[in-house]
C-alpha cells in the first residue's frame, strides 16, 4: 500500500438514545413491529447488490424486555487457528526480503504452493515492465468451489518492498501477515464443496512500487489480474473482493477505507460485532491505494482490510523495523475470524 498522507478521526460516538425513545420503540415492538434502531450505534442495515437488506434483529415482544438486546446468534462464530497463522507469518518472514525477482521470492512461491497441494491452483504469471527493468510477476490463485453461483475473492500480497532491498527489511506485517492469513483461510476452506459461493484466494505479487508509488509504478499483479478477469468474464461473477494487508500489528485497527464499497465495509463491521471485535475497526477513515483499486475501477464491490498507521505515526511501515515482535496472533484472530464470518454473511445474500 501507499503510505497514508493524512488521517482523520472518522466515527462519532454512538447516537444518544433517550429513554423516552427506547420506550416508544418497545411499544412499537410489542405491537409486532420489528426494529433494530438505536441499540449500539450500528450502521444502517446494509443493502447489498442483491437487493436484500440485513435480516432485522429479533425483536422481543415480552413486556419489560428491551428490543436493544443483541440478536440471537444463528451459528457459532467461525474460528481460524491464529497460532498456526502466526507461525506461517514467522516462517514467511524468515525467508528474508522477498521483493519481485529475488531468490527468496522464488522460495516463498514454492512455500505457498506446497501448502496448496491438492487444491485447485492457477497461476497468473507475466513479465512486468517497470522503471527498474523487467521482472517476473506471479499471482497465485487457489479456488475453493461453492454450490452458489458467484465468487468471493480474497487477496493479499506476498512480495516485499523493492526499494528497501539490502536494508534488512523483511516485511513481517507488510507482506508476511497477508501471505499467512490467506494460507490459514485455505486450511479453513478446503475439504468439501462449500454451500455458499466459491471462494478464491489470491496471493498477489508486485503490489509494491519499485521506485516511487504512482498509478503505473505499483499494483503490478492486480492491474494485470483485473484486466485478465475483465476480458474472460470473471469480474462479473465476483460478489465481493476483500484485500488483506498489514493486519498483524498488535494494536490492529482496520481502516474504514473511503475507496472501498460502503455496504461491504458495513457487512465486515457486522461480522466483527458478532465476535466482539468491533473496537478494532474503523477508528480512522481515509482513502487507501491498495490491491483493490484496479477492481474498484471496474465496478467490483471491494473492501481494503488494512490496519494503518503501523506503529505510532506509521513508524514501522516500510522500515527495517517491520519485524515479528510488532505482531500478535490475536490480531490475526480478530481479522481472520471477522473475514470468515463476512464470507458466511455474504453466502446468505
Ligand atoms: Zn508495503
């Protein structure tokens, strides 16, 4: 991602909910109206591209009970194995610098492919022409089929910053955490055909600029993939696309990215609430340039799931201080479980 230029606080405190208004709502509920308003400052029910609003929270009709009680959970929250995901991050980071074209990058490609043995895997490999010369770029796609017609795509880049080569930069969070969480998602998805949509995991390559971030020096892998998927008709089948980037930091707080699709951001927030993780989402709001942009530009519903700043004043971002000691398995759990739950919410649409 491009380092953020500005950050401004986004969310106001939850709207006040005076007692008289709650009483009025309770009366309405008793009269068999369903209502969800005013309980926790939740965003309005998201309207998806399929035209279905979120199912309303179950309103209790017994007198004396508040309708502000949370809805009964329909199923247990899905759980990733956060320890294993953290171990993957450690192993990926241990390869050292993994910028496009270098030896460690090759080793990491094999590492990813080893973990996907038996899965349906596809390559999107090409040569990128950059201001620093030509480089091999390889997006790795693992497909987990579903019974429902449509695709949920989850992306995360595995290359590390090129200009920081030979500085000891290892990109534990920026490159490491995204690679690892996708490997853990694969563990959760493989097995039988999903009841919902197909899920495609994409380890993207060449996300980083080779010199200075511009529209043409960045996002090499996803610009290529978006064009390819536009031509072959894949884009039309994508119901939602989510990018994982820098999600491992101890104080993880996912940005509300204004370049992303609002209803999908709201759906992710609903999923986070189910796990009690909502305090780790959307403290900040601004527009981020990341792997989702080439798909946003083509009308795909997208969310960039990224935690910035990384360290106070973004001090660990794109520096040799981006190391494992800044990360936590708990952060991978927060984001991982939230995204798995988001997939389930998308399946129901
Ligand atoms: Zn980066």
